[in-house]
C-alpha cells in the first residue's frame, strides 16, 4: 500500500467518523420504552373489524436539540415524547369516531438553524403528512416555519415567544396613519399589536384607519404557547417603577426573539416613563460581550435589561459581574432553564426575570389554578427523563402537545377543524398559563400567568409584587 | 465613565480577547513552521482542553448521561492532566491522520485537518452533548480598578498565561537543542535531515506542542466565556486570522496579530456597532490576503509555492 492509498483510507475513515458523528442521534435521555401491550387472543365472538386500525394522529415537532438553543429544544423534545408515551400507554386518543387512535410525535432537530427548521417542517408536512405542526424552539425558526404552515394550511403551534410568529409584521417602511397622532413609519418586526400598545389604541381602529394595508392581525393557521414579550416587558416595567429606576440600558440578541422582546420593551417602558439609554445588540452564538457592556457602563444606567437565552445570557451575566456593575440586572423569560444557573454559578445570584409559574410551582398559593397541573407535570417529567432539570421550555411543548391531544379527541385530525378547535380553546389550564384563545389572540395568555423570579443561592425564588422594591 | 477610562476598558478587554487569539495563532504557527500544514483542528484542541478539564474537576454526566464522570480533582491538577491528555490527542492526530499521508501535498494535509476538525467536533458532541460548560475562576476576589476601567483576575490569568507560554516558547526555540532542531526543520527540512534531525519526530513534536498550547488557551477562557462542542470553529477562524496577520511564520507575529485583532474587534464593537464585531476580523483577513497576494505577484512567486516548500 503506497502513501496515496494510505491517505485515501485515512481521509475516507475521517469522513466516516465525521458523518457518523453528524448523524449520531442527538443525546437523548433514553425514553422509557413503551411496554409491548400483552397480546390478547382475538375475541372469538366478534368478527374481525371491517376497517383497518384507526388512523394514527400525527404531530410533527421541530425543535433545537443541538446548537445554541439546545437548552430549549431538549426539554421540549422530552416533554413531547413523554406525552406520546403517556397517551399511548393509556391506549391512545379516543377520537370523535369513538375509536382509539394511536398518537405519533415525530421530532426533528433544526440544530438552531433557520434553514434546517424549514427543511424539517417541509419534510414533516410533505412526507410524514402530520396533522399538526409544532415548534420551533426559537423565534427565527418559528417565523420561517409559520410561512410553511400557512402555505400547507396545517395548524401550527410554536414554542417560541416572538409575537411576530402569530402576528404578521408590517412591511418595514410602511407609513401607518394613527388616529389623532402623527403618522408612524413602521420599522422591522412591528405588528398591529405593537402599534396598538405603543399608541394606546385598539388594533381594529388602527386597521380601519389604514384600509390599504393588507396585513391581518393574526396568521390564521399559527398559534403559540409561550408568554408574549409584552406581558414580560410589563412585569419588568412594574419592577423598575417599584425600584424608582428611570434610566435603563438594554442588551439584546440580534434575531427575531431579541427584536420582539426589544419592541415589547420600547412600547411598555415608554408607557411606564422609563428611558432606554442604550439599545445594544450581539450576534447569536457570541461569547464575549465586554465591548457592549463597557459602552453601557459609560452611560451610567440605573439597570440593565437583557434579551437572551441561557448560554449567552449566562455569559453576559458573568461578564457583567466581572466588569463590576452595581446595578440590578433583569433578564427576560429566555433564561428560564437550570442551564443558566449551572453556567453562571454564583454570578447568577441576584438575577431577576419574569417567567411562567413552573419554576416556582411549589411556592405558589394552593388557590392558584395551575398549581395542580404544574406539580403533576414536574413529577412526570422528572420520572420520564430520569431527573433532568425542569425548565419553562418543556412546559411550552407540553401545552402545545396537550392542545393537539385535546383537539384530536374533540374533532379528529382534519386540518381546518383542528385549527378552529385551537382558536376556540378557553380556560385551558397549561404550564405556561391559562389559555383563552380567540380570533385575534393566538397566544391567549395574560400578564397574570407570569411571576417575577429572583435567583438566590442557585435557586429560583418567587418575588411577590409588593416585594419588588426590596429586590 | 470618562472617554479615557472607556478607552482603557476597551484596551483591557481587547488584550484579554486578543490573548486567546494569540494562543490559538501560536498553535497554528508552530505546526505550520515545522510541517507547512495549516491545522484547522487547532481551535478544537482548545475546546477539548476545556471540556476535559471540566470533566476532571466537576461532576459531569457524559455519553448521553450513561456515565457520570466524578473525579472531582482539584483545579490545578485537572488543568495539568487535561493539557497532557490533549497533547496525547495531538500525537494521536499526527499518527492516525498526518503521518500515514506522508508524501501527500500540503493541500491534502490541510484538508485532512479540516476532516479532523469535524471528527473532534462530532466526538465531543457524542461525549459532552450540546450543552456549554463553565469552569470556576482560578482565583476568587474582586477586580482591579485602574482609572475607572476594570481588569478582572481571570483577565490577568489569561494575559499572564499567554506571556508565560510565549516566553517558554522563546526559550525553547532559542536555547534548547530540540527547539533549534525544530527551527532547522522549519527553515530547510532536507538540510535538517542531512544534519541527522529526524523530521518525523519534529513534526510529531510540533503537533504535541500546539495541542498543549491550544488546550491551555481553551482552559483559561472557559471561566468567562464557556465552552461547548462547537466552540472550536470560531476559535480556529479567529486564530487563523491572527496568525495570518502575524505572517504565519513568526511566534511574535502571531501574538502581535492576536492582540491587534482583539483590540480592533473590541474598539470596533464599542465605537461603531457591536454588529460588526466578527465582520472586522474577516475584513482584516481579506485586506491582508489581498496585500500579501499583490506583494507575492510582484515578487514573481505565489504564496503557495512558498508554503508548499
């Protein structure tokens, strides 16, 4: 064997290793295998059913199991698989036809990449012919997927928070007439809902004043389960007001999630009379934020608002402490995972953020309508994943999958009926909140579903509204 | 914060960030000098160094939570062991992928290192999953404040480690027989072999040395920036830009290139826009390649011939 042959062999084997590594299934806490149902002898009295096995109800889920947003995608995948396991163990879903249908949840990994999310969504819609599409973990991927769901006319539930997922954005540069106020020129990501908040008007009135703009309030086929950025910003604004802070700086990720969170902040903080002295950005996947933080330090703000997810949020927090800031740091609900605390360690102490109730479920008053559901979810999830940490993200997926299970049971798998069922969900007690969907609200959660949480000694602690000023 | 202290802060941050680029660039230069190869798995040595150190010093579930690494070694011991293990990985890379391809063109060898990069990244994903990991800071305690700018203890560690490695490399290359042999290989491999220097052993040594430098770089930055299986790519790219800035052949050049790149990036992000942070590195790369190419053309020879030996 001469050198060239050896080279070839080595190159091929390296390629193989790389391919195998790339294709290796993303690390899964081995799901509890579904026990094989005991084989029953066919009942002699009944003739064999004339029809085949009742059709399986299929949910296609796209989440970020790997990449920058894996701290979101992994609990989402596990919560979805857990429900499939529970439903099928109980025999399946009893459809409107009275038959028991098996549930199949097909999970695809988008590796935190928008292009891959679209490819995965297309595969689920065209090849697997799923009855409802769910995901993705991140806002940019969800927005891209929403377009596919709209095209295919298959109902979709996103697990990401950006309002742009369900509320179509106005084209940047569109001039919008505001009744009684000067015209507004829309910039990227702005929606009717945003303008309504910004100007204290109603969406319908704004639309009536601008009959030429052919953008609806919601995308008809798209829903989402995480809390909107508006109530999140509203809780933050309440906190700053209670603390008497008038000037804050903002550091946000430069993608759809950050954009939406920053729009929410701009609208709600303006209402609360809080000035935003710096609106700094970073790129998804950045590791070093000291340049931006240095600039912010120079402006002497009274507090810092961060719009980021766990990995970047933790690095920002560590570097924020390194630079010796003495002001409060408030994140949004993007950091609601144990990964944030594990990474930022002691530097996480003192961080405040608004989030759904799942992180502090055991400290909620018993009268809370969600408490029972939350505690049950925590117990099931811990058992299913062999003690993986609880995060709010798994809850977003739980809500989406349970909505699908509920609707399959009510109306079967026909796309238009499932969509109508999603839109008609009222008082649906989930993990992220109590949902009341409607024709103009495809999120259905109000500010009341959020609490302000503080990290103390590596634990999440519920901060009641009357204690804001002491924290 | 006055402009003066703000500038000083950018300088501190830039030097810290740049020190890492410098260390990665040093790894590039050591291998390139001796073998002519541009090792694109350089950043992965940093990733592996950090993740091995994390695994040795803290309780870490690995391989899909099948095993839990519970060595709980003290940090200094974990760091030393990690550097040794990664050096060994450097040797394994040389024996498995580079040595068998002896006689292949430099471009083929470079492509092999790109393959190695993907292999390392894939193996790290299997071993440590997709989560980022952190290490505790080396010494606890408040930061230094100089004219209103903050310099943390970990920053000092980063800068200090870079300085010590640079000094050690200098002494090694200038004052030891082995180091001189390495340099001889770099200058003229044939002549070095005629002098009785084993070129293969020198190539192996260069891989081990770069792996060790890379591992150390990865370990010192992990307390403040964290490390995940995919962090190697970004480190390789930035280190490569720094090495090119420094001329690809000189250790001092690599360090100066790294520091300059770090400072450019930080100042650019601070004064222009944080959105341009990464763009700055690549604009610098393009500018330098363009200038070097035109100089090369004027000299009547392409850079590739020079590199190809």
